[in-house]
C-alpha cells in the first residue's frame, strides 16, 4: 500500500491537489456519471457478482479499505466516491439523495455493470436507500450500515439529552447558513478528527494519517460546501423518499447492520416498515464507523448476505 502523501497525480482526476491513496489489487478510474466526474476504485473478480460500496461523512471510499480485500476473492468490488467526496467532482448541484443516487447509478452503468449489490454507510446509506427506490429492478440487494436516513430512520427532532445529543448535534449545526463554513474553514482537521475519535468505540481506530487524509478531502476544492449540502438538502431527500414510498415498497432483500455502540440500535427494524424482506445483525465492539472498527465482521456479514441464495 502506497503512502497517500507520495501518491502521484493521475490523469482524469478532478481533485488533483488531493493525495490519492492506492490499495493493493485495486485500480482507480474516473467515469462520466450523468455529467459529474465520479471516482471509482475497483478490483476482485471481473466476472463475479458486483458489489458497490458507498461511504459517508467525513470519509471517502478509503473507509472500505479493510473490507474490500476480504470480498475480492468472490466478488467484483467497486468502491465509489460520492459527488463532492474524495476524488469525485464537487459540482454545484442539489445534493438531495435522489439527485446524487442518479449520478451513482450512472457511474455503475458506465462501468458496464448490469446488476449489482449495494452496500452503504452513513450518508452513503442515505443515497443508497433513495437509489433503491428508483432503480431496484437493477439491484440484487441492499445493505445499510448505521445511518439516520432522512425521512426514514432519522429522528424528526434532535435530542437535547447530553447522553444522546453528542451523536446527532451536527445535523442542526450543518443546516445553519454560512456559520459552519466560517468556523470550519482552516479547521477541517480538528472537526473531522472529533468525529473519527469520538464516534468510535476504540479512539485509536484512526491514526493521524487517516485523519489527515479525510480532513484534506473535506477541505479540498469545495469539499466542505458539498459535505454540508448533503445535510442542507436532507429535507428534500426526505420529501422525495416519502413521495417514492407512496408508490412502492422496497422489494429487494435488505440487510441492516447496526453496532453495539452506534447511532441506530436496530437498522433492520427501522427499515422494515418500508421493505418486504429486511433482516439485521448487530456487530459487537464497534461504534459508528463499523467498517473501520470491525472489518472482518462486516465482510463476513456481507458475504453471507450476498451468497445466501447460492
């Protein structure tokens, strides 16, 4: 694995000043995804079942680096940076999850993948849920990890109890016009580091290099603006989710992955009112960042879910 700080610039990369980390056995690619240049990292078995991975705030595709090698023996593994995230373009668009989902699906289609499993964490799960509502005929299944999805598993009110408020206070903060940009510009490392340290069960899960990398992504080329836009457009995401659910339910298999010390105690129970087939597991000894904290358990749960019909 290369040192991200020494990684070379790559042709086609729209965020060229951001160091580009490599993962052994995987390659980088950029595709035109409905007018947005999207960064894709893929490897594993080209002819195997396709598994698409989406990460959330404040991370990038790198959040899956410990899980991807464990899936590569059996699957075509595709990790995607969402628009505004990592090495994907940071366009001035709506970041409601249905708009973003269309770009993600277009990226998968650009790779020539006809059908795929979708696995997503945090804001990535917001996008994945909306994508499934629109494109479920081309999905084989959906796995969602510890995410308060707008209009679905996200509470209508932010708790004020100090024992719980620290997990969700930022939802309201990110909605305030201009102030977050004023306070966070130039302090992205401190802000990102707080999330990565406090929301894990083991504070040493992320080292300084991880924090620097994720902070650099948020700081680069409109990354902070795009990160906040996902939250600011959450009401529109919720509205579109409800509109779609008035017409249909999720018919694809859904796996909800929670953790012992995460944000959503039972993802499957939260999704079940809108899904025909939802099962769930709870990963022990983990906080919010489950793929980083317990990658073997996540890979095992996903492998079981992806192959249960074999």
